[in-house]
C-alpha cells in the first residue's frame, strides 16, 4: 500500500457537537488505511461553487474500519469555512485530501509517555495513545483549557490513560490553573521519558520549555499554527513556514504542513514564529527579521 495522500469525495457519516466543538466523521477508506497518528486531513469548504479557495486542515481524532474505513476529526466553529463544515449533514459529500504531513515518531521500546493537549487540538493525541498502548507504553495525559467546555477528551483520557490531569483557568474542571502549573508534577509522577503535545502554540512553547528543563525529548504538532496561516495543506502556498534549527545548528524555514506538523519541540524557534529570522538560510536581509502572514513575506 502506498503512503501517498489521496484526494477523494468523502461522505459525511455524522456531525455532532461535543461541548464547544464539533466532531465530523467521514467515510474515506483510502485515507483511513494510510493514516498514522499525527497526520492531518485538508477539506475544501463552501461547496462546489464557493470562492473560498483555501482548505481547512485538521488533525485526526480516530480512524475505524466501519463502512470500509472512517476518519473522525474535531474542530471549532471559528470562521465561515468551519461554520460551513458544522452545517453539513449525513450523506453530504466533502472533498478531502489526506492523510498529510509527518506523523509522530514512535518509541522502539516501551517507555513512559506524557501526552499534553489543549482545546480541539488535543483530539490528535487519542489516535497516538491507542498506538502507544498497543506497544506496551504507559500513557499519561495532561489536558487544559480556559474552562470545562473547552477541554476536549477529559473523560476519554481518564478512561484510557494510566493517569489524567486536567487544568482549567476558571477551575470549572480539574485543577484551577494552566498546563504550565500542573505539568512539572505530571512529569515527575509519570516518570515521563518522552512528551507529545498538540494544541495552542503558546501551550507547545511551554511544554517544550518544561520538557527541555527536564532533559526529556518533546514532539509537538503545530496544528494550530497550520490552521491560523490558512495553509493549503500540501506545501505549495508557502504560508505556513516557520524557523527550525537543524542538526548542524543552522536555521532553516520549513513548511508546517509538509515538513510537520509534528516537529521536535526543542528545534522550533518559538520566539521567532511569524518571522523569517535574519540568520536563517535564504533570509532576504541581515539586519531585521521579515514578518509574514497569509499573503506571504512582506
């Protein structure tokens, strides 16, 4: 079987509301059979005659063998494109490309794994947890959000994880506070040997810093960054570039969709996201970073 992504007309099986988010399940056998945890899918939004050219990219929550192969993902209704998706009904068709991107790298031997998530991005951790558990790895969760309705998967994490810690800013679920407040203790109690994370960019930055302080490798999925840049998902538009330090110590601009979305946390120059640093290979100037947005460098 080829690992190459496919483009297909996927049939909507269900769209359901989960707290403040939506979960969509699509019948897409060719995508389901190729999927590996950490990869994502890109969907055309707005219908056949829409002027919305950019796809929406989402990490995959779960794949099943039902109906030949289904793919489920979770998203927030945050713009006209995602509002269109939230309005789909059973048996509607959606143009789908996937699976895309580089997946999480899995440990060769059983090790204690700490999975950290925030918002709808946490959904991507559950497919990973399933594979890690089948490899004999202890799996521990840390989930966070502003309030209980914006923490995804707390009950599932408690059911399938060896431990699950939840933090909310308003104290409506779990510990009152942030992931940064509870993560050091979770690392200690889990005797974590590797950290995986997916969620808001600020969360990934925090997770990376704490993992680095403990000398633990971290793998982060920059899914939110990918969504915010309005990327095509295939590496062609170059709007999702970010600075990464290579093994040689040299900074290069890489595409979050094609070279990620899973990256080594300690290699991301978190303070320079949204810029092309002057010392990066190919940077146009040597005196100031170039800022960019959805339109490209400016």
